[in-house]
């Protein structure tokens, strides 16, 4: 019997700009803009989810701006930790949604809706909508670390 092991049993599919549903960038003119790399402009907010995902199922994580890192865990529980980094007042506008489904669970960083566009929503696979109103400059960056038990698949999707 042949067994493939990737990152301690994690099958990692990383899609850059693919499979995140509808994605669109709109850029207003913000002369007061300071990058999130400016420590005076940064606010950090931590978030965590824990849950059971059966072997053979998947945990899917989607974000527009940020990194997603999968790490193996010896336990049976999936742990998803996120850090939202951005300007004061903006980090609270980005929510993190958890959507359980028949194939496992999908977790998304959902940015505020853009007027005139379909509402942003988290959905598995190619579903959902992630329209952002900042021209790709990353008002809020959401970085994820996902602790994944052996046999559970991680699908990580980020645009930036």
C-alpha cells in the first residue's frame, strides 16, 4: 500500500487568486493612507476556532490579504488561529466566518461590503464573494495558522 504524506499528513492546496469566489478590487483616493507596516497605524486582533474535522474531510481557509500556514498536530482537533493587522477602526470591520458543511469546514476573512456590489460572504469551494474597497493596499491583513491533524486536508486560498 502506497501512502503519500505531505507536511505530516496534510494535503495542502494553495490557490493564489483562484477559487475564492468573486473577487474585485475598488480603489478610492485616500491621501491619508498609511501602510499597515507603519507601527503607529497597526492594531492587532487575535481570533481562534477549535473543532473536530474527520479524517478524509477538509478545512478550507480563505483570505484576501494575508498568509495561511498549515502545521501538523498530534491531536484530533483542528485549531485555526488568526491575527487581524491593520488600521485602528478597520480591523473590527473584518469578520471571520466559520461555515460547516458536508466536506468539513470553511473559514473566511470577510471584508466589509462594497456599495453597489453583491454582499461579501463565506462559502465552500468557489462559492462566496470577496469584494474589497482598498485597491489591494491591504487595509487589514489577516494571517492564519492552522493546526491540522493527520488525515485532514487543508485548502488554503489567499489573494495577496
